[in-house]
C-alpha cells in the first residue's frame, strides 16, 4: 500500500509539473478599475478594459492572459474562468505588473450609505432607498467597517457564551428562563444538538420565555433541555459597538455605533437567492488548463472560488488556483461541487474537477469551509488556512446548512474531500505541506480513497465543535465495501486538538478532540511518522477501521476529562496489523498509553510506553482491564523489544518531558543550552538537536548543563519548535 501511494504521488506530481510549465502566451488582455474603460481594446496596460464583464466577451485560447491591475479593486463583479488552454500552455487570469504584492482585489462588498438614527446608538440604512437603491435587491450577508468584518448581533453576547434550554414543550418549541422579554420573531437560533452539530432554526413565534421555531429540532438524549443555544440577526440583540442585523422583509440593515453616524461601511451583496455555488471567481463548464493567480478575493456573500451548479458532458479540469488571498468570505474559500448530466462517460453525478491544484494560497476567515469539493487526482499544497468556522465570525447564515434539517456535521472543516461516485470523485488526492490553524471542525476531512495527507502543520482543530480531529477519515457501509480506503497519513504535526464542547449538555460536556481520527469503516489507513500533541481526547483513534501505526510520536493526549489512550483501538471490527516504532507518552492521570476497546492489535513491538505518573498505563477493556507494561507483555505476548519509562513521578510533579518538533520543509538545528537532556533510551543529548523536516523528538530534562538553573527557553522564542509539557 505504501509503495502504491508513493507511485501515485510521483505520477500526480509529474502531471502537475507538465501542466504548470511556462506557457508561450498568445494575447494579453488588461483590466483596470481605476484607469480602464470598456470602450478600450484592452490590449495594453495603457488601454485597459474597466469591468470584469469584458472578460466574458473574449474568446480565449491557449496561452492567453487576462491581467488585472495591481492595487485596483472591483466591487460586486465576478471573474468567470472560461475556455480551454492546453497542457503546459494554460489560459492565465492574473495581475500586472508581474509579482506585485498589492494584489488586484475582487471584493463582494458594496458601500452602504444613508444612515440615520433608529434608536439610541442604533442606526439604520434602507438598502432600497437613495444611493443604495438597486444595489442590494437580495440584501447582504456580511457587514464591514473600514474593511474590518463586524460581528452579527447575538444574545447572549459572545463573551457570555451559550444560553441553555430549560424545557422543550414540543419539538419546535424551546423555553429558556433567562431569555429577555419581548419578541424575537425573525431571529436565527443556533443550537448545539450534539458535540459536532450546531443546527440553525428561524424563530417564528415568541411567547414569554418560549421560542417557536420554523421546524422541530432533535437533540441527543431525546430532549433539547440542557443544550446550549444563542440567537443572532435580530435588532434586539444589538448592544455592543459594531453589532449589526439585517431585516430581509424591509431590506434594512441596523448597526450599533458608539461613535456616531456610521461611515466606511460596506456589505457583502447577495447576488443569488441560492448562493451555494457562487463565488468571486466562477469556474465555468468549459474551463480546462487554466491558472488563476495572485488575486485577492474577499468579502463575498458566498464562496471565494465557486463553480457552475450543473454542466453537461464533462466537468472542468486542470485548473490551478495559486498565490491568491481568499479572506472573509461567508461560505467556503473554495467550493467546487457540480452536477454533471448526460456525462460523456455515462456516469451522471457530482464532481469537483480532476487534476485541480490549489497552491500557496492564504485562506482566512471563511465561515463554512476552507477548501471543499468532489476532487479527483488533485493537489492541495503549501496553503495557509486559518480561522474557519469560528463562532465569533458567524453571520446570519451561521456555519452553513440552512434552517431546516440537521445535515451540518462537517461544516467548519479546513479541507474536505468528498465522494459521490467513486470512479469520478474523492480519489487520488494529495493534501500536503499546508499550515492549518483554528478550524471549527476537522482540519482535514477525507471521504475518498487513495489519498495522501502528509507534511501538514495543524494547530487547534475542533475550535468550535467536538468529536473531531486534526485529520479525519470517515468511511461507509463496511470494511469490505467502504469508499474510504488506501489512505496514507504521514509526517503531519498536529498540536492542541481542542474538541470544543461549549453549549453541550452537561452529560456530554467532556472535551473531545483527536489528532488522527480514523472512523467508520476506513480501510487500510497507514499512520506513519506523525507527531500528535495535547489532544483532549486521544492522539490516534482507529474506530471500526483498519491499518498500520508506524513511527508516530504521541505526547500528552487524553488531557481532558475522559479516560483514553495516546492510541485507542475501538470497535469490534477494528484491526491494526502492525504498531511499531511509536512513542506513546501520557501525562494526565486519566491518560493511558494504549487503549484496546474492542479493537484488535495483531503485532506490536519496538515502541516506547511512557507514563511516569501511572504504572497501570495500558487497558485492554476499560477500568477493569488496566495493566502495567509487564502485564501487557505477558497478556498480549507482544512488545518484547519495547521500552517503558525508566523513572516515575508523583501526581502533581512537574513533567520532565519536552517535545521538540520541526514544522518546516528544511532541517533545523535547535540549541539546547543551557539545559541537558536524555533521550528515551537514556542517551545524553546536549548542546544542540538536529531535526529533519516534519519530525520530532521527546527528550527528558536532565538539569542544567553548568549546574546553574536557567530555563533555556527564556533566551529565545522556541514556540514554533517545542511543546513544554504541563
């Protein structure tokens, strides 16, 4: 399986190198919002077009370039990627002059003027009147002041967290004793119904402290009593500077301003009442061998990059998006999900493009997803993806999902690879060398086959929801027939998986974050050389899944409330064929090194089982199955060449372990002075430590090197390279 994965990576990368070869361009077309005119011919920087609509009039061929002037901003105009280039000779949509830092900006927000006092510090603007007239026929989804995103008003305020349901008189009614008196009709309710679900409902009625919703809501445990919620997008929730709400019935926007009449206000204009596929950049049906590069795509009401909802015959392919900034979009930074009908291969269904590439982009502040789609043979590499699906940023659409149903599990993912038909989507993809931080749900979510996730640096996944991880795979049906198989998860560094349970009923309010989450009939998943630190539930979980676990470092996971292991094997069908060369290092009293909860471990050896605080560090079945390391060896007949901790600590003692890691593509040399250390084999390590790319070492502090106690980390900032336990 690993050899096949390496071959697959080589073939895909060679394909991309061929597709991204330097083109011989035919015609360059220039656009400038500040200096252009649509009456120009657009053939020189001195005679540019003005509007992006002019791009739609061009018959582009291989080698043509559409160039937008650096520093210019287009508001409310979509750039459509049309036409087919050729291998090594794409159609390019980029910028001029070459290599500029002030990228051309495609903004989805238009100025809002005509503000007047509504009441007190609340101001109102009529989007159907005056200079606003005709610009916002379908309203807005976001509001900005001087380009800074403003918070949609909510009760309780963000710093107060969630309110809690006291009772549920009926399926579509909720009662909360602390609900402020008065009407809340028109507000949007967001309620946690599971650790991993934040469901939306419209408030259609209010009577005292009881809310009536547009549709029933179902919570874990059979009742919504005890579950957390908050209300958004209502005039009555505006009580802090910058909070706003939008009334779709009157097409008015309200803004709480402590500095007088608002100025510099823009709103993300809604262009379609079914915005799921729309974006600032739209990939059209005939797009192939095209490059979108060096653009700033920002403040869109839906996606940064989207695609047509349906296409005949075939889907776009060989499209690269690189070196772009995609920020503050209300849905996904990139969402490619297109229904292909009358398909040339006879298989109608959802696809997200084949041989796609997303390279070196900066994605920040998308509210539904980072990059999501039904991709095949595609590459997601060297991107910065951050602040996806954060509660603080949610607008009237929330984290997505609409206000009916409950299909909202994956929203908040940093990267999601989906599958519809296994032949045409979800297979042979690579997610590598990305930096992914603060995602509401999983950092990477895989629903396909033959996929490689490697060399990613992931920090604080599961920031808004729980029961998720740094990387998750989620299969289907059974191990024999699952769509998710032959996955390689290699050399990723995953730090601080939170598993947020704010708003969760007290019965289930245990932090639930994982490093690698191999779930629901994922077959032949190889976890190799990963570093997983400080997950609240477990470092590595195989649940009703199969694979191998080789050369991983897991330290201080299961540091929440639950008893769990650095490695958990759960479910009766789980089968790990080999576990070798791993470091399993627990620190919390409720942390085991290894937990077998119904799963099978066929072979295990050459591992380090370290838990200085708890001698009975392994379980083969809950509390009753606890074992010391020698007892595990006797019981299992395995791990004869493995090691256990050679020192012990009392509960409350400061940990001696320190993890050093390198989350970059190049080797690094770290100074260890003035401390000295031992490795896990008790070999002295001092002066310096060399780490290969995306590798780590656990060392044991052996005191000052010169008999003078100085914390070596006070002499420099090593925060990017180490994790201090405790």
